[in-house]
């Protein structure tokens, strides 16, 4: 395969012997590297020509310097403030200024008469306001927009004047100025010969420049176009056909560089793949089959897939040259910078600025960022980030002070301690805040790998530039504005990779393929809406105005990408075109129209659909065998005691029981910002215990309950402060939970009063929160098993002993209605198991005389109107059977013993249930 660069140089070498005063102008910097390399192979000795890209060429002709978008924005705001009586704040301004600058750039590149277009735009908006009766109603937003459109020309003129005066500008200004200085520049450089190589879609300024150079006779243009596209009405050749008819130079001179490569024999595969990840993985498979990558390009139509692609390249790819930016928003350092911003943004939002307190999640997010976490590693076992997060959870601190953080940093080096402490300093100024980040980057660079150094350096330059601009202009007045501006900046900025451009696999975006040819080409994401991109354009200039003034629209953009796509295929031998077959909400899943065109032009295309090989394996439930260690631990548990809740936990999920009771894994302790359900339950239980404890062994009187009511709020507050450490109960959800807990206790006491108002009722409190235990023997188990539990309340109402369990959750009578104890393993009856076990323990503890009546049940605070919900052993709802007899308890315990036999049986494993409800 002979590339376009090679063909062009062969043609130039036939007529040009010395390259001392020759300039090659190319569409991109990358193309220049390939031109130099090819040139070196074709000449044995002599001068290389000067090789520049079109941007540098225009800068040279215009005698002006191009500045970046951030600097441009700050300069534009200076001019805007001079023109406006009531200017927008910088953050509001930056939200629309990028679009305006983009429009200015396009207008200048296409040499549009600015006065005409801005008056045209202004008149359109005036017409929209006009009505026959003069009844047009304007909202504030519309007023602002119309006012803005009236002033567009004023902003443009003032800004253009400023840029010319300072000899700086955006691309469009350089183009407009270059066209004014072309004749003068050509006059100065008559001794030089210019070659314009590999261009296609030119803006109006480039057209004017190139044609003037050609007409002068000291320039030549080499276009890369195939006869198939040029001599038909194909979109890919539309630009060159336009130049052929419009340019005076081509009225007299033919276009000589038209080749016929596209019609040659090629191996083309069009591959549909489900989802982006499948495309990239399949591209990796194609690469793995290639013998080498010296003439291979992997082209990503969707450049956001670069991170996935880098992780999907086969091991055989030992050298890769990336010619696209890695989006800054995907760089790990971005999350670190945002973590620092969020410390202070949330501090202000949560009104903790005065106390200089930080939200605990923001602090943990920062110290557990990979780079900071590495700094805080003391030894293999100890990391300060972990120690700090454990302490925050233990103390239940929703907010953390700088002093608390500093106490944990005492064991690190002085430099690390100083830099990290500085991050948490109260906010003084934007300049000082930027300085903190720069200092942190300086510290981090000492302890990172090569790739992380690249990330950090990119952010170092970005923040240094921001600091310089802030010191010069002072437009960023608060952190919120800086945060928003930083967010905008990283959306558009990228990290450039530096590699060996002539070796290995070439990984590039579509625009980077200009002028270059490859033998093997793999293109991914060739979907409608990606290649070509969708029709949406961010602009203040309507479509019809663009047509009227000859500005490019999505049509020209489509033609541009059509050219790039088909040009890439012209000389390639093996072509793999991948597209996503899956539809989503944005309507992807349709292959690009370019692929359909290609299929109509050629009959040697292989089409196929690929999908990941899905290997289905039967879902295996977790199973843990009982070895010696497990049985040893179960025996320890039998000695220590098994609680009713542990038994129901085993019934619900044996694996969870194994983790908690055998492995002794506790739940991860975390900061409790909102009162948890179990915390509220504990508060209610403790409050009732405190209220009823003094009356143990006594008959309760109406006056006693009234005294309790006076103490309720104070006790609820006390127990919340005990169990909800450092939590804020004054506002929000927590305040509501506090009031609910207080209302639970008050309603309970009201119910108690109603009971005691009837003089016939005698209520004696026997015990509260009583610990009970009993050892039982189970057939086949060599040792006794201890059952233990804490009963919330035992009382005697009119001679009937009642075992009562408090539940802050919802319970109804059906949970306690048991006709046959064989069904008791069902989740529905787990509360009944607890109550019955408490009843068993009580009868064992007191050697209960079953001639007396015994009842057991639950008081549900969410179902207080139902009162005391008792165990019911009757199927007849009209005649409940609530009495707990010796026979019933024996029948119940027989089932419990079967359960314990299963638990202690070495041959029965812990198996995860197949149908866990939660």
C-alpha cells in the first residue's frame, strides 16, 4: 500500500530538488511527523522542508498570538463589564460566554460581515416582539434575552478592538487578520514555495488564503480525494467540487491529485455488537489476530470510550500511540479536587462555617482518596484514614472539626501534617485556596507513579493558570463560582498523551486520521448520532440565519465526517466497521448512514452480529460445612447462651447466623446521621424501664402513671443523647423521630391510665427488662444448651401473669396466632417464637405453677389501639385461646429441640435460603 503522503512526496520530488525554502502546510501536527518520516526514507541527504500545521501558518500570516479559552473568557468579561451597566456575575456570564465566543469564532473564520449578521439577528428578535395590537407580554427572561441580542454587536466590536490592540485572539480573529495581511505576507516570502497537503473542508478564510497563494504562483495544493467520490454526487467530494467551480485558479488549472484506490479489492467486515463494551472487546479480539500493528489504526468515533479501550487491548499490543485527549473529568485526580471543594461547599450549605466544622462524609471521602490514603499509611496494619473514620463512626460525629483531624496526624511527617492541616483551614480567599491545592499537588508528586505524575502536572498547570488569572483580574469572588468554573473547565479539557508516534498501534479519533493511511483499520461506534454526530449545535445563531450568511450547519459537518470516513477506507486493505446494535433512550442502535452508503457502493462486504458468550451456570446457594472449629464454636455458644433472636436469625438465614455467631462479624459501624429504627427502639425500651423499675413488686396506681407522664420527655431526651451520640435532634427528620418516640411512650402511658381507671383492674409489676436463662437437654447432643433472653416486662393483671415484649415496629394479632407448632418456622411466626421462648424461660425460672393463668404477647407501639396482642392457639376467631399451658409449652419446646438438633448436627451444613424475602 502506497500512502497519500508517499504519493504526494513522490510527485513533489519530481519537480523540486532543493527544500531549503519550501514550506509544507498540513491539517494537523500529527500528519507532520509522518511526513518527516516518509521524507527521510525518500532522500539520502539535504534540507527538510519547514513543516507546519495550518494553525501555526495562520498565526504566522496574521502576526498575532492565539490564546486559550480560559484566558479569552477572562478578557471577554473585562470588556463585557465595561459595556454593561448591570453586568452578570462571573459565574452567570461564563455559562453563556463560551457559546458566544464560539459564535464569534465561526463568524470570523467565515469572514462574515459582522454588522450585517448582528443587525439581522437583532431584527429577527424585534419581529418576534412585534404584534399588531401591541399586546406582546414579555417575561423577565425574554427581556434579558432580547436585550442581550440587541447588544451582541456592541460586545463583538469592543472585544475585537481589544484583541487587535493586544495582538492576541481566538482562532477566528487570527484568520480574519491573516486574510487582510495575505498580499503583504506573500510579497515578503516570494523566495518560498508553499505546499498545502491533505486539506478538505476549508473555512472561508482558508479558501481565500489558499487561493491567493495559488494565484501568486508560488504554491501548490495536493488534495486527497478518490475519483469515486469526486466525480459522483457523493457527499464526501462536495467540498472539492465546490472549490473546482468557485476558485479562479481552478478555472485555468486542473486538480491533478485525484486517485482511484477505493475501487480496489478490500476485506471489509461490518460488525454489529450489543453495547459499547462488546464493540471494544471485539475490537481487541480482532487486534489479537493481527501479526503486527505497524500499519494499524484503531479509530474511536466515540472518544469517551478511550478509558474502556485502554483496558481492553490484548497483551500482544506492546506499544500504543494515543492521539486523543484523555478527558480530565475521568482522571482520578479530579475526584480528589472535587473532594476538597465539597468540604467547603457543604460546610457553607450546612451552616458550619463559623465553627469550621466539616461534614463527616466529605472528610472521609478526602482522606480515603487513593493518593491521600497512601500518604497516611503508617505501616502494613495502620492507616490514619481508617483510624480517623473508625473514630468518627464510634463517636457518631456528623461533623468533624479541624482540631480532631489534626490529633490523628501527629504520627505523620511534619510536611504531610502541615499540608493536610492547611486544607482544613478556614477559607480566607480564593487565591489562598488555590495555593492550598497547588501545595497539595506538590506534596503528592513525591509519592506517585509516572502516570499519576502526568495527571498531577496537568492539574498543577491548570490551577497555576487559574491563580495567575485570579490575581490579575479578581473575578472569582467565592468558592461556588470557582467550583462551577472548574467543573466547566474539566468538561472541555483533556490530558494529552505523549508517545512514539511511529511505532505500534495507532489509537485515534476520526479527526486525527487526516492525511494518514493505514493498511488495517478498525472503526468503532459507527452509529447514527455518533458518526455523523447529531444535529444539535450550541449556538445563538438560528439555522436559517446560518444558511443566509453561508455559515456551516450540520449539513457541512455531515459532509466533513463523510469525507474522513471514506478517505480512511480508500487505501486500507482490511477494514472492520463496528457499531452498537442496542437501542437506548437516546435512540442509538442504528448503524450510520455512511455504512449503508458503503454497502450500496460495494458488494464485497461481510456483515455479522456479535454478542458476548454468556455461560449460564446454575445458581449455587452458599453452603458452609460444619467442621471441628464450627462445632467447637457452637458448643461455646451453648454454654454462653442462645437468645430467641439468634434462633429466629438462624431460621431466617443460616448464613447470616454463621457470620454473626460463629465468625463473630459485627455490622460495620457507621455514622448515624438519621436516627435508626433500632436506636429509637432502644430509647423507648430504656425510657419505659426507667419509668417502671421503681414499681417492681408493687401494684401500680393511677397517680403513679400520671407522675411517669411528667418525666417522659426528659427521659426520652436523656436516652437519645446516650444512644444517638453527638446527633442533632433539633431539626429535620431526627426531630420528627424524637417526637414519634416521645409520642409512643406518652400513648403507652395513656393506655395504661385507661386500664387503671377501672377500679376492678389490679395491675402488679413483677419485673422489667429481666434476664432469664435455662439449660435444656436435647436428645443426641452430649452437652446442655443454654437458652437466655431479656423480657421487657412481666406483670400480673387481675391474677393473670403476662409476659410482654415491646415492639416499636408494626405487629398484628395474626403474627401470634399459632394453631400448629409445626408451621412456626415460617417468617410470619418468628415473633411468636420469641414470645413463647420468654414464656418458657419464665416458667423455668420461677418453677411456675400452671394452676395459675399465664399469657404471653406483644405490645406494638405502631398498633397501640389493639392493646396487648396475646398468643392465640384457637382457629375460632370468636373464641380465642390465649392461655399458655404446660402441654402447649412442651409441644412448642419439642419443635425448638428439633431445630436445635438440626443446628448442632455436624452433617447438616449452613445453607443460604433460595427465597430470602429481604
